[in-house]
RNA sequence: UGUCCGAUGGUGUAAUUGGCAACACGUCUGAUUCUGGAUCAGAAGAGUCCAGGUUCGAGACCUGGUCGGACAACCA
C-alpha cells in the first residue's frame, strides 16, 4: 500500500526545488520523557523518521527534558525501546534538550544584554492576571523596566540558587498587548530546585518549552521541525526566539499536522497516566492501552503499526480514526504471518459413538494456509472431543450451518460427523453431544471431498491443554470518551468487559509457545503468548478476533 | 470580543496545482473455501459547509458568512 503525498512532503519538495538548506532534510522526534509512547506518537515517529528516509536525510531522537519535576529515566528507556521496536534507528543522534542548557543560558544572557529579556518578581498568580485575557490586552509588569545590569545580576543569582522556587522568572520582552497571548512576555526560565535526571543538581533554573525547542532544533541543524497542531499558535514565538540568536540564513521551520485520535480510547498522557495510577489498567503495557508497549504486549506487530501510520495520512484537519482500521491492519499482517492452532474457548463435550473406545490417532494440520513454507503439524484425535458450545444449536435458524440434530459438519482436518443425540443436565444445559463419524472422509481417504456446509475446530478432550486466555475488548464503551457533558468524567465510560479471563482447551502443540509467539486460533482470532506465560503453561492475549460474519447475521436477526 | 487553523461519502486520505471527485477502511451483493477467516467479482454511498464573485470551466482562486478546533501552566 502506498501512502499518498501529504502536504508536508509537498512543502519539502518545494524546499528542495528552491535548494533551501542546500536540499538537506533533517527531522527530529522530540518526546518529553514524562510518559510512555502511544499510537499517536507512533504516527509522529513514522512521519519524522519516514520523511528522513524518503529524502535521504536524517532524523534525531531528542528528549525534551526541560522540566525535572515530571521527567524520569524510566520514560527515557521505554521511549528508546519503543522507537527501536517500531523499526527506527537514530544512529548516533541521540540528544537531550538538557545537553544545551549551557548554550541556552548564554543566549538568555545575550537577550538580557540586548534588552529583550528581564527578570520578573511577580508570582504565578500575578503573572497570570497581568497577562490579560484572550480578548483583553495584558499590562506590563512593574519589573519590566529594570536595567540590563540589574537583570543580569538577578538572572545570575537565579542560576546560583539564591532564590526560592516561584519567586522569580526570566521573561522575554515582547508585547503585553499582543493579540496572540503567547507573545505577551512569555516566560523563558523558571526556578526549580529539583534534581534533573541527567544534570543532577547543576541547574536550578530550567528553560521553558518555547524557548528551548526552537533553539535545540537550530543547534541540531533540523530543517523541518514537525509537530502537532496545538503548537501552531506557538510558531510566531518559535520564530521570534530563533531570530534572537540565529546567525546566517539557516532557520529550522516548524510545520504542524493533526494528531491522531482513535475511537473508543483516550490518548492524552494525563488520562493514560491516570488509568495506570488508579489501577484501572495493569500498567502502561496493559494490552488494553493504546501505548506502543501495550499494543506490543497485545500482540501487534511493528509492521502493522507502521502500515497503519501510512494509511491514515497526514493533514491538518482533526482526525478521528475508527479503531476498525487499526484492527484491519493487524489482521492483514497476522493473517499472512501467523501459524494456525486450534483452541476451544467455551467447550462442550462431543462424543463419537462409533469411534473405538481408547483409540487415538494423529491428524496432520496445515500451519498456515497463507504460507506454504510454514509446514505441517500433528494433532491428536480421539473419541471424546471439545467443540465450541456456540457451534451447536438444538433449534437453529436457517442460515446456521454448524452442528444441529441430524446435521452434518466437518471437524477441521478430521472427519465428517453427524449429530445423533444430545444429553442435558437437570438445568437443560447440554452436557454431551453424541455423533457418529464417517471414517472415509478424512484427508486422503476416498470420500474426503464430501461437501458439508460447516467446518468446526475441536480439541481432543484427553489431550486438551488448559490455557489461560485473556480476552480484551475496547477500553471504553463510548466512541469519544473525551466528549463529555457537564459533570461527566471519561472514566464513566469505561467498558466493564474490557478484560475477560477464561480457561480454554487447546491442542497440545501450544504448550511450546513462548512469550511473544503469535497464533491464529482457527475461527476465533489472533492470539499472542503473554509475558506471564511459564514454560509449558502459556497465557494468551487475544490481539483481535477474526471478522465474524455469523455474529453479524445474528445481530441483524435480533 | 481577539489571534491562529481547519471544513471533500459513515471514517480517514487524495484529486498531476483551474479540466466532469479517486483510494482505503466500513457497509451490502455474489462466487469460492476443510477457518461464516482469507481470496475473487461487483454494488451502494459525497457533487466537495453556505452565499456571492473571477473563469469557457472552481473541491481548488477571491470576498463575506456558518460551523469546528487551538491559545489566557512558572507543562510539553
């Protein structure tokens, strides 16, 4: 599948035509290490690294670590792992905004010297007041007109740790009446006496995003600084800061695109963090999370996620992608690559009355019909089997072509059978289905081509391997959990059935599954052996069910 | 009562830069199938937010609206 040309690539094409930056293309992915990466970041990663590849350029990984109160090496490590897992490589271009603290400081001093920055003593509340509102201009701080000398002295003392958190800030001197609120003397530095994950206690003043980001881009020679739409209004400030320090012609260019939203999930780091902290999910890598590590644990492949990122495209209008598209991408990939296996999730016993008691045989099964190289495997067969309870109906509707009284059906890789009778318990629940099998309908036998409408998966009762299976569903029941009325909370719409753990019965070959191994359980879906698996006793996560036409018919008839 | 941005089938993205709206997902038929999966063939579904204008010709350009989003953290 080929991604269409997006507007960013069109801009780059134009830049190359004009020989801007000598035709050089250099991007960066700039996460703040304050949370785990999610599928929305994957979109950005694919865009940035993909763009670099497409134009024979480079892409940096840069941690935007300017706020020590929120950041942690735990996040740095997970982010690197996730970017790598997605299949991208930053070579030796791993950077941190904190690498530039010294330079940033010097530039700030330069701005003070040139009368473009000042130390303000107003507290946070006052600064907010003085900033005015979106429709009313702000007013200037009484400290705005301090002399350069005084500003220099104060800023040095800020840096030296003479002042408490929150008592002073360094501000750019722009225009308190600017219609764009970001231009109303934005804060450049604040005092934070907190150890930084990389610089320790060396600094107690830290640069704000707007001041640090563009300068970092500049220092790294970034040509196209791609970010999400909410920074669009920051662009004039981005450019203004650059103008204060840049020499020569070169400037990085900020370009904004729409972030990804997915139906039936939330994407904000704050909300994801809340789900983790409140124990609503089991950590950042809970398979229900839209995090990269969650999707990975769920059984997604990097290829599927990259393909998804390609397909959804890049544009500037708000994007809400149907999760069905993500599911399509993983099914498409897993259909081609995963081996099949048989497992029964909701078993009912099926007995072949005419099959010799105590006898058993080995049936040969195709591992992956989509991949001739995947080979064959052996499955034990015997007189007593399990099939899915839903595969039998005593009094079925017309279109039901599974097992019914008097009806015939094929057991996958085995025989055609006919239902003779059923046994129920005192509650009317079916406990046994009795069938007879036709010995000559097995593969390779004369009547093997016998046509029946249905084929069922099954497991030999005696050989069945009990399997913990975790059935995941969407985390929210509401298409857009962020779209709330007064008094509602996104957590009001959590899906109580987002995780169901069951014991399934599987063919013995699954006992060899190792964490990360992916299978298609015939007729059910794609499953991935979880980290919690122990040798011989695997635990499976359902990545995604197979498309189910029958379920759709059932729905329609209700 | 501001600034910036956006608007194309249900969803998302295109339209060779002004030449009778295409692709994917989803939906629906049918064929095929030892997975009601996959595959194959086909169909429905928008006349491009609205109103003007420029033009032989506008989804694209201009003007004015409407609707939606972002911005008033010492977050990024």
